[in-house]
C-alpha cells in the first residue's frame, strides 16, 4: 500500500502507541490507521469516562488543501478537525473508515491522549461503513444464489481484476458490448 501524499513510497508497519499498529510513510512521516487496526487497539484500552457534556463534533473540511485518496480503497478522503484543541485536520475515508495522519500528527494526538477520541469522533461514519458492508454481504449472498457458486466466483475474480486496471469504465463498456469492435 502506497503513501497518499508521496504516492510512490510504500507504507511500512509500525507501532504508534502500545498495541496500535499503523502503516507509516518513511518519507513524509504520515501514518495510516486502518479501521481494523483502530478497532483491535480500541479493544485493548480500559473503559474511559466519556465527557458527554462536551462532545467533539467533526466538521467536514474538504476544501482545505489538496484532497488525498485513501490508500486502501482509493476514494477521496474528507478532512476533519478532531478537536478544538489541536491545530490540524485529519483525513478520513468515508468508505473504509480509515484515517490518515500527516507528519507528526499521530504523535501529537498520542501525546495529548487524543488518539482514543478518534473512534468516537468518527463513530457515525464507522456505523455507516458497517451498515454498507452488511448490505454488501447480503447482496453478495443473493447474487451467489442467483448465478450459482462457480459463475459467481468468476464474476468476483473479474471484479477484482477490474479494480486493479486503469480505464475501468472503458473495459466494462467493452465487456458488455462484445459485438462491437473495441480499440
Ligand atoms: Zn509519504
Ligand atoms: Zn478507504
């Protein structure tokens, strides 16, 4: 998986806090927090008192700076302010619920004990992601029944291959119009 800032640099696994695995960019110092790593880490943390009197709203800030693409699912990430106390914005993927932290932002959040706030700040988005994945799993099951296991396996194989290809739309159009000559 490559860095969403440096593009060509491969991210390497690292520990940002005890039990919190991230993917780190050795060039720009950014860190990628995947949903599954965040969840695994969250479960190792003791219960904490959540101050409901002062929730930390996340404000979408998509217009600041150049938008980054999610290193996992390649969707455009949205920028959010995690807390009024910190001066920077973090990039959050609305699709896979991963979080990108530039340069030393991860360390800053860790040192201010704000890392634990991330899953709470993005809880609504995480729920949407889970709901979407649930309905995706249901759809998967329905299609498997409709087309039969073997055919569906081929469709999935093709889907996977397509997702790695440039000019996906053109390839799809080409597939669905086999009688027309494709250039
Ligand atoms: Zn980088
Ligand atoms: Zn994503």
